[in-house]
C-alpha cells in the first residue's frame, strides 16, 4: 500500500484589529503542490469559516458556529469546489467510530473520526484511502502532519486539510462534555 507523509506549518497573522487576525497551516504536499488553510477566513454573524486553497486541491470551505477562532460542528456547512456537501453525525453515540462525521463528496462516502481521546489525532477514511491527521508542537513549531495510506487524490487532501481548521472536539465523548460546559459558560455571560 502506498504511504506518503506531508507536513504543514502553523502560521499566524496578528496585524490589525483582533477581529481581522488570521491563523492556519501552509506548506507543500508533494505532487499536490502548495496547500494553505486559513481560519477564520470569514465571519458570518456567529459563524466562522475555514478555507483551503492550493495549487491542485479544490477550494474547500467549512462554516460552523464559532468556537474560539475556529468553526465547530454545530450548524455546520461544507463546500468542496463550490458544491454544498451534506454532513451527518450521531452526537449521542458512545464510541468514536459512532460519533464520526459522515459526508459524501464526488460520489464517495467519507468518515472523519477521532483516533485518540485527545483532539490531536484524527483520520479521514474512504474506501481504499486513509488520511491520518496529527496536530503537534507548540508555538512557532506547531505542525499538522498528514500520513496518506492508499491512492489519495486532491479532494482527499483538501478535506483532511480543512478539518485542521475546525473544532472537532465533539467527535469524542470527553470533548463533547467540555464543549457543552464551554457553551454553557458563554450563555451565562450573555445574561450578565
């Protein structure tokens, strides 16, 4: 089975007002060329947008309820190459596999799931291809590493990259509990 590893470096642009700050990952992924992840690429009310652009990857965006600087899985919308993609997940499932985010892109079924209890390890899986995503490091040494197993194409890499700029902690039970308490505190701040 083919295996390739690509790493994207974390970057930040904190110029201007706090509301215009941008974050993300960028780098070169072998034959796929340059890839850049930007979050928040835009804001629409209480929703943030993460966007992926690159040399060969389709423009991919993910919009969801803002959680920090990233969009969350709540009220989420995914677009690949301008086409809207329906997202499904079982928020009440007890296992990580059961809580996976499911989508159908270009006639292929994908699952995006947590591969560890922490938020750093994820995997994007479709028939015959698996892209393992690991975010590691801190500060200027922060990276997102993609380990590609099988004959992946540009769409696979674009989907994996956009999810690096999405808050996916709800894919684990512990992360869902932490997110619930975080949202509760935000709601309490509104009423003060």
